[in-house]
């Protein structure tokens, strides 16, 4: 195993990781402009610290960890209320889909934006990005058990936010209705 | 020594002061009924050690002797949880919702991940990398 990565290899790894890293940043910050700022800052940090990356270790987890740390710094510096996550779903919502599906996607985006930061990060890494619990733990700098706990709480919180919002906005019978719609969609996909 | 101590305790009917576990262990050791023909009757106030008006704790020795030892007691059974219960068993989860949420989050993420990366960011990486190699 080489002592250090070739520069070209590092650049390839970095460019290859950008799409998923950017998606993570967008879901995390709930704002495309801020996500691109965060991504740029993280890329700069990664380039400066590229000699610290150990070849043979998980590059994806390493670069996500840098972005996570950068995000925490952003939160501390800005202390501004986050904007809505509405624009995150614009590309997804522009795809042809049923009206129900679009409404539910908006609900998911809204609920995701209301999760506490730690839970949101864990849920995105595990459920959206498809990372393993080990990888997510190394990104977030906590134990695997903590990640599992956060993901579980995030799912329950999402469940409450989506179903309760539905029942608040409509009549009392709408919660079972949304569950039925979800169930129908799953049947249609499987 | 131990035998005479037991005899003394038995004579003064002091077993009522012992904890249930000690009582049962003592009974097992002696292989004989505790109080023989004259069990201690709750409410009596025997004069022990010459002192007067010593309040004895009312204990039903027979009931205590039938209690199991601590080591033989079984821990209370926890209620069975469904296999899809949450991490700490706080509440059962809804597998339909979880599957649906997983799919939704994947779709959202993939839609964003397929967007083109801003050119200026790629340009920045290439430029910085070139500078780094020259420097």
C-alpha cells in the first residue's frame, strides 16, 4: 500500500464524491446556496488536509466527516434560523408523479427540516445516503449505538410530524387515509 | 457455639427478628420445626433480656418460612414486544411507514445527487490542485 495517494487519484476521489456530498449538504442545510458554500468550504479543507488522508481507508466517510465538521462551524457562526427546505425537492417534484406522491414528498421534506440537527444528519446518512452504521458513526464522531438511537428517534419523529400534520390539516379520518396511501404506493412499487 | 446460640435464640423466640432468608436458612440447617409445639403468637410481649415493654415486630413466622430465598426468586417477566419494536421498546414501530420513508428519502437524495455539480466548484478544485502540484 502506498504511503500517500497520488495527486491525480485524490482528485478523482474528490470529484467522484461530489454529487453525493452535495446532496448530503443540501438535505443538511435545507438551502441550495448555503449547501454550495458549505461544499466549497469542505472541498478546500479536504484539499488542504489531503496528506492526512490515509490510503486504504474510507474516503467517502473521511470527506463526509469534513463536511459535517464544517457544517457544525457554520451553525455556530451564523446562528440564523434556517430557511425552508422547499427548494430541495424542486428537482424531484419536477419529475412526473401523481399528485398524492408530490404532496407526500413535500410533507417528507418539511418534516425532515423540522428534525433536530443530530437526528437529521443520522437519518440522511443512513436512510438517504445509504451509509452503514459504522461509516455514519465515523462521520458524526459518535458510537454506532448513538447513530442507531438517533435514526430510530428521527423516524418516529418523522412519523409523528407527517401523520399529525395530515390529521391537523384535514379531518380526523385522514391519518388512516395517509397510511393507506403509503401502503398502496408500496404495493404498487413491489 | 453455634448450637448454643441457636438454642438461645429459640428459647427467647427471637427468630421473628431475622430476615426471611436467614430464617429459612436457619430452619434448613437445624432440620426441625422452628417453634415446635409453642409457636410465637403475634401480639404477645415476652420480656427479653430483663427489659420491660420491648415492642416485638409482629411476624407470622410460618408465612415467612414459606417465602422463597432471594436466590430462588425469579426476576419479573417483561412483556413480550413485537420484533419490530423500537430500540428501547418504547413503542412498536410501523414497518409500512418505515419502508415508505426509506424509499422517499432515497428518491429525494438520488434526485439531488443526479443534479450537475456547479462548474465553478469543479474549476476551483482543478485550479487548486494544479497550484498545489506546482508549489
